[in-house]
C-alpha cells in the first residue's frame, strides 16, 4: 500500500512522533509566514523589530508575553497589533484595583426561568487576551490567571471550562516602583514565557510618529494568519531537531543560575522548557529546522531573567537577572552544533 498523504508546508504529518529535522520547504514556509506577520506589526510599532519578533516567537512557542515599561512607550499598541494581525477572537481586560477575579474568569448565575445555574464566561475566554496594566490589580485578581495560563482552562464553582485554542495572554505592566502597582507573584511571573521591554523609539521612528505620516492604528491591520495557521506553526516548532549536546547545554545554563552566589531561586524546569520551545521557534523563523547555540543565547535573557529571584543583598547592590544570565553563559562551555543527519 502506497502512502499518498500530502504534507502542507505548514503542517507536520501525524505519523511524525519524534523531534526530527524538518524539511527545508517547511522551515522556509514557516519563516515566510513569520516575516509577513512581523512586517504587519512593524507598520504599527515603529522602530522595534527585535521586540516584535521576540513577542511573535513567544506566541508560536505557545507561551505568554509580559511587556514592562513606563507609560506611553507603546506596550498596549503592540499587544493590540499582535491581536489584530491574528484572525481570532480577542478581548482586552483593563486591570484596576477594584477588579474582581470573577470579572476575569466569569461567574455562575442562577437562571430562574430554567431553574438551573448557568456559567457566564469572562473576557479570558478568547484566543488572545490583552491584560492591560496587570500589576494595577490586587494579587487576588492577578491569581485568577494562574490556572488558565498554565492549563488553558478556568475552574468556577468546581467545574472546569476550556478556553479557545490557541490561547495567548499578552500582559502589560508599569514598573513596580510606580504608584498604584503590585508586584507580580513569582508563580505568575514563571508562567510568562518572555518578559520584554519596549523601550523608547529610535530617533528616526520618533520623528515619524511626530510627523504623523506613518501613524496607523492596530484596528487598521488586516489579519495576516488565522488561528489554524498559528496552531500549525506551533506544532511545527515541536519537531525542530535538537542535538544531544544542546540538551546538556541548556540544563547546564539553568544549573548555573541556580548555583549563582547572588541568586536565591534560579530558573525553574518550566523556564528551561520555555527556552527550549522558544529557541525552536526562533530557529524556524530563521529558516532552519534545527537549533544552534546562537538561538539559545538570543533568547535566554528574555526567557530566564524574570524567573530569577535574587538574594536580598544582591538586589540591594543593583544586581539583575540579566547579569546572572550573562554570567551563566560565561561559565558554561558552548557545544559544537550537530545538525541532524
């Protein structure tokens, strides 16, 4: 019997069970779709191509994104642009001190007409959820996102409710030193695949913003990919080839953060898995079906730094998670890449 299954460039055959090197055509198709999406978001978020690509990398790695910066730097605009470029359902939650957990997840209400309790879904039931100024809500409300970010479901009154797939939380927050903010718990920070800073635009981009010649709102973006394509691209990333020496390299980097003298709590196993997924997407976005050490180095800072809890005395001296990650790279020897045969 002949195998007549045809493989779409952005689809991995079901029979492919082990992570093996993807074909050149599949990697190139992924890279082309990735660039189309990045180019669309770039038309709204001027002068930040690296941040945009890191955010899209997290999305295709099936992770969540935390954007932290001072007000007015385009955090919410970037989140809205990503949502608009993906043809899926999206909702925005404006976090405030009086927001309740039920305002996020939903509530069960008794229907007198039917004589039964009915679940009314909250705004978290969407493909893309924009959690705007997440650290302005109380820790109790912030915790409403813990389950759904990890398991893709919400439990209300003892009953689980699945959210649509794919599911992505794009959260923005102001620096914790600002008035009216709450520090995110470590357990919630660990659920964000990357933490990014938008930063101020470069001079040329800021001049264009002032001129208004290239001003474009996220609502003007036409969808570039649909949710099925996002799911297919995420599935492809799970089959990127990773050589055995690179697995050891990743674990040694995580262990280097855990044993660092300035660190109280190092990178968790969840963080290590997150870096592996993100590096797989990053490799595909470059048109490769296998990871090289440079992919790991490009993503370790955004993936690892916010998961590192510094010792109190180190934090007082101004140490940062980014510095700890840099020290880890200095300590761990880079393995020679071994592409799949």
